[in-house]
C-alpha cells in the first residue's frame, strides 16, 4: 500500500475550459479533502478563478479554505517549493489535512518538465505520488489545436484521462473527429465528454496505480496499454505527420532480471530523453518477490514501486512508451536484448 498523497495534474490548451472545470470541482462534496495548486494569473490570483462566498476563509496571503473544505493556493514560487510548503503546513496542522492534491497548469505548459519536476525532487517523491494526468480538450477547437500546436499534442499524448469540453457547442461531426484524433494520438487514455465543466470527480481522481477504496494496486488501469492495432502511426492531418507523437507497448521476454532491464531503461532515457514524453511499465523480475511499476519522463527513470498483494494469472512484463518521433524498432531491439 502506498500512503503518499496522490497528485492529479490538470492541464489543457488555452481556452479549453480548465477554469470552468475547476470551479465546479472545487464546490463538489467529493473534493472536500483536496488541496489545489492554481497558477497565479495576473494580479487577481485566486479571485480570478474562484467565485468567493462568505463561507470561504483566507488562511494565508495565497491560500483559501472553501466552504466545501477544499484548500486552494496560488503558485507564486517554484512548484517544488509550493508542494513542500503545503506538506509541512499539513504536518504542523496549520492547514487542513488534505488527502489528495490537484495541480492546474497554464494552457501553454509542456507537461514533460512539470512531470519531471514532480518526480525529481526527493522530498516530493517521498510524500507525494503522481496519480494521473488529466487533460481538457476543447470540443470545438481541439482538432485544430492538435494540428497547429505542439503543446496541445504533447498534453494529449501523456494524458491518462482526456476530458472533451463544450460538448453542447460542438457538432456531432466535430466530436467524432476529435475523439478519433485523440484515440489515434493516445489510444490508452480514457475519454469523457463534459458540458459546462460538469464531470463526476471520480472520473479523474484516484484513477491511477492505486485504488482509493481497496488501497490495492490496479496496474492494468494505470498502464492503459494501447492495443497493438492502434499503435500504428496515426491518421492526424498530414501537416503534423513529421511531428508525430505515438505510443506503443513492448512485451518483455522471460526470464527477466531487473538489474539488466534498469540499465536498458536508463540508456533509453539517456538516448531519447528530449522526445520521450512518458514511459510506464509493469515488471515481473526474478529477483523481486512482487511485481512492481516503473515510470520515466524524458531523461529520468524513477525508482520502482512495489505492488505487494497483486499478481497476474499469467505474469507478463510490459512497457508503454509515448514519445515524439521515436525509433520504435531501435527501442524494441534494446529492450528485447536484456
């Protein structure tokens, strides 16, 4: 069981509807024990995001406790500093003891460095864990944004959950085309459509490696391994073909020793770091009594997470790799030679 605080990274391109979604989420009863880190926007800060009520209380200059019990703060320093500050205030009972964290990023944010920042800091890695990357995609303009903006493609490619907004404004043809484009770009992500920011919080929180109720690992759900039929480089418009982002799954041979695989994964990160958006894997190694999960972002491979109490009927080690212009054949050869 992993007792670290789960983090939901919420992102999406400019105008996709993140603010509307946040306002709905922050007032939902299921979010009462949640802390939310919101990017500072101009001088308005939290007031720009939140419709304050008399029940809301300022705890500090940049922190508000909502009547719903949700704790919100603006990001004014480095993300790592903000997360450390929240954790220590929580430990000292200076703020409510939140059990999950949502981080909202700017619309132009490249998710890779943010993920790396979250996972690189020792104190953050000790006390927090990434639960899921949730990306809001504009139902009306999303397809054009995917075609024209590398940031939008990267955001969608690393998502665990894709929320298609403005479903009431988009035509059926627009929604179908966007759904297909997103499925091609990221076949392993779960997709939901929403209107006016309405979404069941359970669709986006506690949807990662560990189940909140049973406290047990849910590796298949977290891995979201794309079907082989869907891993062929996609059908998005030709003008973005040269900047293609694709995902594929590598099933690893048996028997497998972690020491050898770790070296191969480190080499993969070293050689492909700038274009390796995300790597997720479930490993059954000879020298480990339990299977474990591995995660890498760009240049960095993170420590494996043991999955005690979980076993597969037919154990299979597999790795999902997401990146831009990756040499799939070369990577497969590297991993199959361990």
